[in-house]
């Protein structure tokens, strides 16, 4: 079968691991499979490149930043291809431009528009393993664009779809998708499988184990994705469209995110058009807003709160005085030190008792809930950032997630 295997930064962090990855790819080919490989930048390279950019400019030019960041993945493809060749397997490292991964020009947050995979197919047909740079794309005018942090997962899924691969395998330093981040909950349990919609909620609420756009794309094309270990042979977790009947009405996993900020616009006159006047300037500045809560009004005045990622707070605060003036609010307040914790599972909103149990658990742990948001398969509480880990552990216990399936 044809598979696309993606190896993340930790899995190619040094020479030993790169040689290990090469060995795994060869084993797979010997077993009769065709393999296309997507790699991320080694270890913390992307963070280090960002720091380097900030050391020469406080506000690096987005085009040149993408030019710089894309070199991280380019290093990895060359090294993995060399390691394969050293073991006697022909291989070829390809940038996104060479592999035909086209995006629109939105530096730092490109979206894949199409994949023209002829070159990749030709390399495969010639017996060379294509090793493709994740996280980058090319525009029609040959500009280099990156796809957003963690987006090598998305490159791999897009390639698998374009090539008609049987599945995409996401090889990591963990053995699959767990009921919670195993770094925080040592007793977290690996899930045998999970539906696209549950995985999408977990990923969107902060589980960095899969990039959310990768899950979204796989779901649209019904591509099975196996999250598995790059280190050991492990059965992994299959992300797919089916859920077992027995798995309904229960919490499947807990996601957390310690990078949340909140802004409250105080005493806003309660009249039509206010929300548009608050959120349009933020959207125009490229700031994405997450949870929005408008309180009941008292004497035609209301407080409106919303959350955003901490990295966007400074930019948002620079717009707030103008926004307050335009809606007639006397002031706003900002809190930079929040986080969120979510329970996710198909059916939990229609079943009784999940919300109550979540709130009771947080209360018993002495954790104050700042805001609540829900979807059909998720409940999220915004809490203090320094209590996020405690909340994840308490909820993992309360919903008995360590129990065998
Ligand atoms: P990659 O190297 O492939 O990019 P990441 O570092 O992005 O991998 O994702 C793997 C990490 O995700 C793990 O080390 C783990 O700490 C974290 N993680 C968070 N939530 C989960 C979860 N529910 N299951 C497994 N891993 C998780
Ligand atoms: N190297 C990129 C990042 O660190 C992309 C990825 O790892 O998926 O965000
Ligand atoms: Mg990742």
C-alpha cells in the first residue's frame, strides 16, 4: 500500500533519531509498501529561528520571516534523504515548491490551495523515496509561505489525499492520542481510535498532538490518519469516521491550553450593532477571538467579554481605546493569565450530568470558572492559567478516564 508518513520535530531532533527514522522507512519498504515522507524542522529549530529573527528586528517582515522559517524543514529533508542513501535506499529531498504544494500568499498562515504531485509520483516510480518539507507552501509566483505552527501534519494529510494514499501515519514521540496529555496525566490511556469530530474538537481546544486543519482536511476526504510512535512499534490511534455505539455518551478526552487572554469591555450601552463595532476592527487586524460572553444588561448597560490567544493581546489592547470610544464604553479590562480545559466526547451534551460533574470537580479543586463555552460534543471552562494542569488531572480522575476500555 501507499502511505504518507510524517515525522515531527522531536522524531528528527538529532542524527541518531534521523538514522532511526531512515531505518524505519526502509523496513516499511522491505515489507512491500510505498512510502512518501513528510518531515518537520529538527527539535526546537522553528522556535530558535523565530528568536533569531527577533534579535535583528522587533517586528520581522512577514515575507522574510517565512523565508527564514522554511529553512528548518529544508534542513530536515536533506538530512533524512542523506541518511536513507547512506543505508542504500535512494531518496530525494523536496521543498514544497519542488513537491507542488501550492498556497495563497498569506505569510505565516498559508492555506494549501492544491497539490500538483506529478514530481512526487515520478520520484516514487523511479524508486526514490520522496522526503518532503512540511509546514511550507509555494505561491503561483514562487513565494515561500509557511502554514502556521504545527502544520506539517496538514502538509502530510494534503499530500496523502493528492496521492490517493491509503492512509497518513503521523509518527511522534507519543504512541497515539491519549485521554489527556501524558506529560500532565501520567495515567492517561491511549485511545484505540477516535472520530474526526472528536479529534477536531480536541485539536482546536489545544491538544497539540494533531494540527486542527489536518484533522479537518482528513475528515472532508475521509482519509484515515494513524497517530503512532516514531520510536517503537505501536498500534497507535486511528482517527476515522466511525465510532462504536458503546463509545457514545462518554468523555473521550480532555484538552487543555494554557495560553488564553481575556478582554472585558465594560458598561457598553445595550443597542444593536455594538458587537459588530467591537469585533470588526479585531478581525481586520487578523486577531481571532474565541469564546464571547455578553452579560444580561442592567439599566441598558452590559459587560461583554471575549477570549483570544495571549500572543494577540498586545495587538488587541492597542485597538481597545478606539473600540471603547466607538461603542460608548468607559473602559475595558484585560487578563493575560488564563487557560482553558475542555472535555470532549460525542453525545456528552445530550446526556445528563456531564456539565454538573465538570463544574463540581473544578469547584472541589478550588478552581474558579471565569467563562464557559460549549459545542455539541464539548464543554470548555476558562480558568486561571496556573490551575490548568490541576484541572486536567482532577477531571481525568472524575470522569474515570484511566479505566480500561
Ligand atoms: P510532533 O513532533 O509530531 O510535531 P507534537 O510535539 O506536536 O508532535 O505533539 C506530540 C505531543 O503532544 C506529545 O509529546 C504530548 O505531550 C502532546 N499531547 C497533548 N495532548 C495529547 C494527547 N491527548 N495525546 C497525546 N499527546 C498529547
Ligand atoms: N516546524 C513547524 C513548527 O514548529 C511545523 C511543525 O512542526 O509541524 O511549528
Ligand atoms: Mg506538532
